[in-house]
C-alpha cells in the first residue's frame, strides 16, 4: 500500500476485525499497553476501541513526554522565566502544564515573563540571534523523536558562538520507561505479568529502530509490535499481538516497516551521542526516579546547558493530591476514574498534565469518549 486512504480501507478493516474476534475467542483476557500517546488518540479517534472484543483491553502507557515531566521540572522552567528574566521558548503543550501552586508558563507569561511558543527548536535559535542582549532558553522536551533536532541546534549555537542561547534539557528515553513499567509491582499478579504485550511507538522507533525492544521480548517474555498510526496499522498490530500470546511466543514484530528498520536512523543517533549523555537518574511523573532514563548535555557543550548557566537547583514540586495523573500514566487507573475528570479538569482548564497534551490519555478520553462514561454512570444511578 502506498496511499493514505489505503490504510483506512473499511473492507480490509472488517477482515482484520473478524480475524481478531476469531483469534481472541474464549475466556482469556488480553491486556496490551499502547506506549505512545499518539496511538491512544488514534484508537479513540477512529473508533477502534469499540470494534475490539470485550476481552481485549487497551492500557494507556507513559508515552506522552508532556505528561511524564514532573512538577519540579515545570517549576524550574517557570523560575527561568520569572526570576532569571530570560526569553523562554517552549512548545505549545508545555505552556499550560500546571506546576506547583497551579503556576504554569502561561500564567507566568500573563504575569509579565517573556514566554514564547515556538514550532521548532530552530525558532528559538533565531529568536536568540534577533535578541543579542537577552538570554534565550529553549525548553527541550520529548522522547528520542525530538532529541536529534535539539542536538543539531546546540551544535549550530556552538558554531555560531551564540553566547546568549542555552537549552533546558528534559529529553527522556523510551526503553527505560518500559523497563520501569515491567518492573512495577503494581503490574504483577501472582508472579505473572498482567500485561500481555506492547504496541510499540512509531516515531520513536524511526529513530532508535526495533532492536532496543528485543531485550523486553527476551528478558520479560513480553511481545512488542511496532505500529503506525492509521486504523489498519493499529488493528494489524493488535492481531499480531494476539497471535503471539496465543502461540506462547514473545518477539519484536515491525508492522510499521515502511518507516522503521531494526537499526533506526544511524545519522540521527550519532548526532545525539555527540551532544548528549545519560543522566544517572531522572524523575518521571508517575514512575518516580528511574536510573539512566534521560539525557543531559555533555561537558564540551556545557556553555549551552541552561541548568549549569543559571545554576538551577531542583526542589520537590507540589502535586495536586486529587489528580490521578501519576496512576493513569502507570496504567493503574483510567482517566474517568479521576474525581477531577470533566469535573473542573478539562482541556480548557487542565489540572493535570494528562489533560493538557494532545497525546495525553485524559485529553483523549475527554475528546472522544467521555459521554460513554457519563451515560454509564447515569444508568448505574
């Protein structure tokens, strides 16, 4: 298939759905985690959740970089903008994530801080070039997908000797998060994994390839199927996972072979390795402190490291105790189980990070699925 509409062919979809229903027949329960927030939204956007058998359950994972960033890191960004008076450049989603005491970058901007939304990290570099008398900081965030562009602008800033530009690095790593999920005692039941497999992320895998997931298949006997974002991609991935479970096999399969290879993008990985190195430990919202799960800027580029330039010291952030984002990120709770869901917490007024991002699980349920649960609750009453 070459064209987008071919991946949305209803006849092919019906054929795959019939195969899924046949292969999943019986009393066995199948629980698959879609790690990527983009997959979560796609499952709901195309109505695929309603097409799956009742015994095939989707668990939403920590694949939203905005969602997993802890409050303390948001607080440091606010501090950069309000106390150090830098021009803080950020992607749009991060502007509305509440930090401690509900203070976000957007509220800091309303209070007079110079916070600017950018569409790419190169926009931040351009702003630094146009404002030589001001310090400009780019709020870098994301999994392996967005890390190569950050490496490129740091290299370019050094080449240009741009002394008023630095990067606040919050890049995190997918394999470390998957390990944390698999090691979580909450996801073990009587010595067996309560997760039957993973729908592997697409964009991340374009960069790192399928090879890093082979460890999970071998060590944890957890099937992984890397999938694209179209309806046929996702249905095919679920069918492939069910087949692995039924046959008792655990391997990595690449449904998204039109974009993902086993080794990934070698040039992009070399760029990242040149500029970044592993942090010994990094805190994730919901997952806690995970060793070697994030990146920091290497010493030979330290003049572009905002944490070193402004001597930032991280302190514990104040979470909203009623928000269940940490549990939702771990797959322990569903968005509608949070007492704040659609009850003060909406995309227009987010209280938790999962409701902010276009990849957040709460935002997906609010946009595509909230009325189903409202109706269910009304029937129960």
